[in-house]
């Protein structure tokens, strides 16, 4: 799934941080990883266990945003 993260309030792109790739604000976690976890069948709670600094609510919001803003490939 390809997503345009530019309108997501939870995501930022900063030159020099992770090569300017989108990351969840205040982290080095790429939102695409959160989406990939869902595609692998992992629950929000399982994803949270892998990324404990990311609240379950934020994981759910990122997943919802991805589904609403995916770009047709």
C-alpha cells in the first residue's frame, strides 16, 4: 500500500532525519512499518509491544489514515 503521508497530523518529514522519509512525530518510526504490521495480521496491541513509545490510539489513527489516503498503484 502506498500512502501520501503529507496530510497526516501524526507524521512529519524532516530533512536529515531518516533521510527525509516520513516518520511518526517525535520518533524514528516510519508509518509504513505500522501499516505493514497490520498487513501481517498483527493487532494494534502487538504493534504497540514492538513500539512501546507509540500509543495504541496513534497506531489505530495511522492505520485509519493509511486506508483513507492510499494511492492507487
